[in-house]
């Protein structure tokens, strides 16, 4: 088996909040418990959502927490040539699509389908009426080939039928930006990631990523999805739901952020750590025994 390589891949849409700290901590602890490498990748391909300086603020907060990455940080915005190469390599699995959001909704209504976002297949056999290509989509297979099954290390066996649950999904968006699914897969493969540890809000993306990886000839990593932190209204913590930065520059991160995040992940210390090294060594041991890592 290849040596363990994990990653934390934040989007620079704002400072790290408690929810993103939990995801970062899970991937970090899993890498440490496996004596593996932990990489950080800034997922900044959605230029409309990036906040200037957020990437460096995130890196600074990770360092203040004592979470040190093992290789140079990667920025997706500097890797777009790799995404184009992958798109070209996918060949006939990819088709150009001229549909607007409204046209997709209308054609689903005409076909008597439910009002969901699943692509109705309009441009699968080519764009009609000389309309311009807007986006590039991946053709999802029909029948049993669309059924992706994998084992999540925490949640157990997961199955998704790409054709009924997702449909032909976008790899390059109408605004010209690379889609999350393609960029993640290309980078995980290029960086040799063996273990994807992240929040359960991304569980639904795993089948798409496994299918794409296979088409590109790459192995499937192992997956582990940890619970997502929600606010009192039950919404996932995010900048949109008003989550605040846990790092205010001079506050006690051990007491205010790290210990609560470890407790959220189900780690309970028998003696409370009093320093960052004590915290990380204790939390790594607790994680290893919780996940039965030897
Ligand atoms: Zn279309």
C-alpha cells in the first residue's frame, strides 16, 4: 500500500470558522495517526467567491493552531492547465452544453419530470440550432454502470446512482470557471492523495469523484466523512450562515477552539492538555484508538 497522504482543501471565501477547523483537524489527526503526510490546498477556482487575503489568513490560523503542512501549499488557480489537460483526456465522455438554467428547468417541466436540478440530457447528442457552448458536462453512464459504491471509513457502505441522483454534471462552468468536481479529482490524483477526510456535506460528491478518477485512470482513495457543525437553526456553519472566525489573533486557541473541536469529533481527554504539543499528541492517540488505526 502507498504511504498515507491526506489533505485539507479550504476555499478562501473567508477566515476559518469552527466548522472548517473540525474538518481540518480530522484530516490532520488522521494523517498523524497514520504517520503520513498532510497537505494543504487552497481551492480558489471560483473567482467570484474568493475573498482577497483569506488564503493567507487561513494558513496563519492553521499555524497558530500548531497544524503544520508537510509540502508546499498548492493554489488551484495556478493549476488550471492540469484541468484543461484532464478535460481533453476525457474525450467523448465530455459534451458541450448550451443550456441556460431556465432552459434546463423548462425542458424538465415539458418532459413531466420533477423540478430538480438534474440535467435532462438536451445537448447529449450535440448542440442544436447553432447555439454557443456555455458549459462542458460529463456524460454519466446508463444502467448499472452509473451505480457507484464505496466504503466510508466512518459511515460504512455508500451507494449512489449517478444517473438518477446527479445526471450529466458540469466540469467547466458557463462562466468559464473550472468546476469543483474536476479540480478536486485532478489535484487529488496529481498530489497522490490516498485518504480524503472531510465534512459530510461533501459525502454526496464522492461518487462523482470516484467515477471521474476511474475515467482518468487513477485509483480510488479511501474516504472518511466527519459530521458537519451546524448552528442553532440546524444550518451548516459557513460564512453565509454568519460563522465567525475562531482565531482573533491573540485569543487562547487551545481552550476556545482546539479542545471544543476535538470534543465535537468525539475525542474525550482524560487529562486536559495544557499546551499545543500536549493537545496534538493526546488527540492523535485518541483519534487512532477511535478509528482503530494501528
Ligand atoms: Zn445542454
